[in-house]
């Protein structure tokens, strides 16, 4: 299951993580975001211990979305060592996300 985080948890869960982190910037009203949710939960289970998958609501945490230049959602940012190293935009097959994650492992 993907973990939902907020702005105060972002540094611990993402920036200081010891493994690569896939961050899903989403909103509750976003249809494509809802479509991606089952795929993200599956990726979270598959990569347990190797990488993390977290979700952050852009409506509830606008400062984080703004800091990372999130203009449209779903927006996926891949973090490694506290830095954004890759990103993907919009609904897509889960394999598109796992291929990017695999490159970071």
C-alpha cells in the first residue's frame, strides 16, 4: 500500500530515505490519479525494502507541490539521495514507472 504523507513528513520519508522514493503528487478529485492508485499500491508491495512509494496531496500540501514545480497531476517524481532524478507525468502503464525505478536500484 502506498503511504500518504504530508509536508512535515516529506523530509523524513523522501529526502532522507535510504532507498529510492517514487512520489505521487495527486488530488482526491483527479480521475487519472485514482486510476493510477492500484498500480502504485502494487509497485509499493513489489519494491518493499528496495524502494518506497509515497503519495502527497497537492491540495493539502501546496508548498511541496510548488517547491517541486508540480503544475499538473498525476505527477510522479523519483528521488534518490534527496534529489529529484527522474519524473513522469500523467496516467501510464505501471511498467513505465517500474522501469524508471529499476534504473535507480
